[in-house]
C-alpha cells in the first residue's frame, strides 16, 4: 500500500497534542514532586501511560485511516512524528522550569550526577573530567534531554508496539 504522507503527518500531529499534554501533566508532577513525595511516585506510575497512548493511536491510525494495511516502517514513521511533536509541548514546560522557575535545576542535577559518580567509586579521572565539563545551556539541555530523548524513546517503543498494533484488531471502532 502506498503511504499517504498527508494522513500520516496530520494524524500524528493531532495525536501529538494528546501525548504532549500528558507529558506536560507528568512534568508538572516532577516540579511539584520535589516538595511532595507522593507526586513523584504518581509521576513514576504515570510513565506506563506513554506506551499505552502510543499503542492506542497506532491501533486507531491503522484501523481507521489506513484500513489495517499499515506497514512496519509506516508505523515507525508515525511514532517518530508523534513523539517529536509531543516533545515540543514538553520542551516548552521544561524550558520554562529550568530557565525561570528553577534556574539552579541543571547545576543541581549535574552536581548530583558527580556525587553519584563519586559514591560509585568511578575512576578519579572520569569524575574529574565530569567536574570540568561546563554546564549545558538551557536550550541545549532541553534539546538533548527532552526532544532527542523523547524521539529516541518513541523509536524504541515503536519497534515493539508497531508489530503488536498491526496485529491487533479492535472489536469496535475506537
């Protein structure tokens, strides 16, 4: 079946709105979880929501728009586009958090990483090199740790979920 790139792009960007809002909610729990431990646990529990949302939209896309003829690579493309646009929503809230709400967040994060490296008794040279590293800019941090990380996670999840979604036939229209 020939892929309709317009359907792929339109549906993925529309679905990204839902996933992006879910991630924004999860990140708000990260921000609030610093003061309330229960919210941090709730954030971890909600992590299962990402693959569930991806699976839901893959099945819906496959059964609705492409009439159960989605190829493996078509599903991978859909997932990557979905995660890329959803990550932009999350990137906005992370940028606001680390730029204006908690400007010391990145430096505290890297200080904690150095403490963990020292407690694990990693080589002195590696620990010293970590200490010499300049802190990333806010933009660099958000791009690497939010956008690129989300797209990579989307790729990994899609490798597992696309074949399952292709085989899954919903009993009723979603």
